[in-house]
């Protein structure tokens, strides 16, 4: 695993994330991602490549794509639901909206063709992507309480997405 297919899968995530951020006038990432964000979202996928696991690789990318679309599309909603605070303004960390939830699913599904191309179980990639992105929301609840940053949340959730995809495919 590697080469052109892997490179294109990563470029696909970068383009998808950039377009989603630029389409959201409220996005904090309209000018691009920081090195920390790129590392947090990309390291689990890179490790999947090093381990020779295309399903881990794609599931981690699907989790990152799902989270990115959920954040950018959900941030444009009027309001969102926060598990601890009830209704809050859209864009609040760890809050969910219908629009963001649908975008989350779409983000994971966008890696289905990659799974088919690379011959890995598509369901594993999509479920790994969804689980990773949902975990990002749940881990986001701890960012304020435990004072860890969003980069750690992204690192853990994309790794979890990769791991879930790997376990489903096993």
C-alpha cells in the first residue's frame, strides 16, 4: 500500500477540507490548517501506511473527512445541541446539528470509492470514519474540562476511526 493511490487519498482529504472551510464564512480554518492540525489528522493514517494496513489508513482519513465536514457544515446551522448545555450557537465545540450530522455521514461515505479501489471492505472504512468523527465530538466535551487541545482530540479520534475500521475488517 502506498504510492499514487495513497497520495491521492491524502490530497483528496486536503482538497475536501479546504473547500469545506472556505465555503463556511464562520470557519476558523478559512486561511488553511496549522501544522499541528495536519499532524493530528494525518499521523494515524500515516501509521496505517507504515503498518501496511490500507483499511486503517482509509478509515483514519474517513474519520478526518467526516469530522471536517461535520464541523464546517454544522457550523453554518442556526443552532446545535450540546450534551452538557442543551441548545447552543452553531459552531460551539462538541455540539451537534442535523446538518453537521448528515455532513459527517457524507464525509465518511466519500471514502467508499477509495475502499473499493484499494480492495478493502467499504463498510469497515465508512463505520470507522463515522465512529472516529462521533468520538471527536464526545472527546471535545473534555477539551474545556481537562484542558487538552483540539489537536489531541483529532489525533485520538482519527486513530480510533482507523482502529475501528481495522477491527471490523479483521
